[in-house]
C-alpha cells in the first residue's frame, strides 16, 4: 500500500506535470513547453530545469519591485503572526494605515474600499457609481462608458467594460448598460491630423455619446490613463484633461483604472498625474499596489462621494462586502511596498531610465515591420505591421516567432493588442521597476537583435 502524500508533495507533483492545472488563457497546443517557475530574484526567475529568464513583463505587469524582496516577505510574516485574518466589517491597523497612505499619494482626500484584484476593484467602482447617483437624485444614471481596446478585468461587469471582441465574444451578452466609445488611437485613427488633434476628436466622441445617450442616463466613464492590455495606447495628456472636463460637465463620474499604471510604472506615482489638473472621482488599483506579493484590490473614492454613503439618519450605506478584501497581510505588504517605492525613488528612476535605456528602442522605427513605438516610463509597446504603408498587422506566426526567440535568449516579453479581433500585433515590454541598468540593456539588445533578424 502506498503512503498518503502530503498536500505539499501533491502540489510539487502537480507542478511537474501540470496535468490537472487549467492554465489561464490555455489553448490546445501539443507542442507547447510549459514553463514551471520555481524561484525568483530581482527581475529574474528560474524554471524547474534551472533556466533563468528576465521577466520583461513583470509577471502580469504586477511585479513593480521584482521578485524576492525579504523586507516584504517579513512584513507579511509578521502580520500573519500578529493577526492572521480580520474582516473589514470591523477595522484593522494595516487597512486603516494603507487607506490613509493611498489618500496622501492621490493628492486629495479619498476613502478606500479594499478587495482582492483589479477586476473586483472595478466592479466595486461600478456599484458605488450607481448607488451614488441614485442617492443624489439621479436614479436614471446607470450606464457606463469605456473605450474600445480597453481591458478592465475578467468578471462579468469588468468584462462588459472591457472592449476587445476577442475576449468577450464567447461570454456575451455582458451586463446591461455598458457602452463603448472610440479610443485615442492616433496610429490608426479615422480622424487624421496630428496625434493630439486626433486624440481630442476621440474625446469629442465621448461628449457626443453622452449627449446622444442622454446625460441623465450616464453614471460613469472608466479609462486607463494608458491602455495597456489593448496594445499600449498612449494618448496625449490633453486627451485625459479634456475627458475629465467632459465628465465634470455632465456629472459623469471619472473612474481611473490604475491597475497597471499605478505605483510608478509610467514614471509618475499614478498614470493620471501626467495630465496636470486631473483628479479622478474614483481610482481603482491592484497589481503594483503589492508588487504581486499578495492579492489586493483597492477602490479609492473622493471623500465627497463617500459622504453620500455616510449620512446621519439615512440607510445609505454601501451594501457590499468581501471576505478576503483588504486582508491584513496584503495591506501590510502594500504598506511595505509603498515604503520601498518612496525610499528608493522608484518613480524618478523609472522616468529617467525609461528615457535613457528603454528609449533606445525608438530606433527600431526604421524597421519595415515596426509601425509605431509607444512608451511611457517602463511601459512599452511596439506595433508590428507587415509594412508601413498598408499597416496590416504582422501575422500571428511572426509575432510568436519574436516572442519565442526572445525566450530562447532568456527574455520573456508579451504580445497583445486585438488590433483586429484576435490579432495581437503589439509587442509588450514592461519590466520590474527595479530592473538594473544591465537588465535594461539586456532587454534592449535582445528585442532589437530579434526584430532586426526578422
Ligand atoms: N484593469 C486593468 C487595466 C488590467 O490590466 C487588469 C488585468 O490585467 C485588470 C483591471 C484586472 O485585474 P485582475 O486580473 O487583478 O482582476
């Protein structure tokens, strides 16, 4: 009789075979070689065969401080020893401290509701927006507008705000009341003109849409400052400012999805801070909030909006709860993560090295297959085309070849876009914000040599 295996032994076995694991985004491919991550240090991870890779996409754009920071591990351990769990129907110190810190970082007074992920942070924002309007005399304001190409998460509400046909088509119809508007995508824009003019026309479409739908029906507009999952689309700052003005004019709440762009990724603490004078009504965050060490989502809401949920003598409270949302260990990790980001001047570092190091990839624009190089801080996209005239997306096989060759050389990069549904012709580079100068040189040399070898 064979002895029973412990849970750890079982999970070790499963890691080796992966036969019972349903991988995210898995599609049938008998030749696929699964990478089994075993350990990580800085920007590098090691697989079960001892191969080392530079993680050029920070996991899923979340490892802002990279792998293996002992200080963060200690913060989680100490918190778990002290108070392993506590619900946020009451208070615990790490959550109170973190909410205060988030408000400070956002540059105005915000109240934060915690959850476990970016999708949940956005779901929470949608519910708050609808309830806010219904409690301020506008119960008809229930619609949400987002942009085509945006990604806002995988749960049904967040997926309904996501506007990439490829990700939605098998799960539609989504939640009612979600509308999509043309994005500020100057490279392929139907508007023509220079990028700023074209972006401002995209903003104008939002205003037209609000008018045509009836402003009394629109609750909120959700946007990432820089569309990441939909092909790294970087609008001019004027676009963000104009959109903020439009939202204000029509009493449409501006929800800024900072799940990817928050915590230094773009060379500001938050992406919206590139656009002077913009102060979103709601800011959602996850990923870089804990640098991926533990799950945590956050929905920060301007205090004057929160006040509507906290009125004397009225039953106006937010009827929403999450068992694990704002877990004490996750909040302790987030606080330590932010402390390190500030102590090590990560935001300035990203702004500087984004220019001097990743900026070297701008020179690839002379290559026939590179349509546009788009970048901000440590977030970079190369839109790959068959040729510059037709702008036809580079085909899947060639895109897979680029990603595969980089991997052979020890660099993990990504591809996304959904430029034409299902066609991911944008190469993604988004390394940990602590990547050394040598790491960044390695990324630039590898991407450049692989693309020039096409
Ligand atoms: N919002 C944006 C902009 C994202 O990129 C993502 C995930 O990639 C999400 C929301 C959803 O986050 P999560 O996967 O933590 O639910």
